[in-house]
C-alpha cells in the first residue's frame, strides 16, 4: 500500500524569493533569500544560512572525492520576513488589496508586500 502524503491546510508567511532573517537556532541573526520552501516538513532553505558539509565519494570523474557545502533547511517558525520598505524584520498578515485579492502586508508599517515571484 502506498503511503499517502497529506499537505498542510495552512498558508505560510514565507514564499520563495523573500528576504528573511533567522530569529532562532544556530544561525540566529543571519539574513538571506529563500531558495525553496519544503511544504511537507514546514521548512525552508535559505541562501547562505545553516550551511552543512556533504562528503562526496570518489568517482571516475572525481577520483579524489570532495567536501561540498550546501544549505540545510530551517523550520519556518524560525524565519521572519524582512519588510522591503524599511529593511527590518516584520510580522505579516493578509488583507484585501484594491483589486479584491488577499495580499500579504507588514504589521509594522501596514504597507503591502509585493510578490517577488512575478
């Protein structure tokens, strides 16, 4: 029997391409751009943050083997969105914009946060 994957029913305050700051864990205080959001695990990969070292085995093309540094994942709750207008971390909410669509806004300034993926 195949294992069924259930996706969360809630939306995240972080999207791919957002600039975020880490608010907890070993990488606390670091900033970076979200490369990927892992929905199934409630985690995200942030550029240059939570670096891990992978050991690569020797192969025909790489007979020496090597060490590769890549980004590890961070739980979504440890990330806070950086407001593009002020450059400071902010909490986010959702409200209707002029066109009647739900859009994220900064709770600090009240300004809408533009979607960076468009």
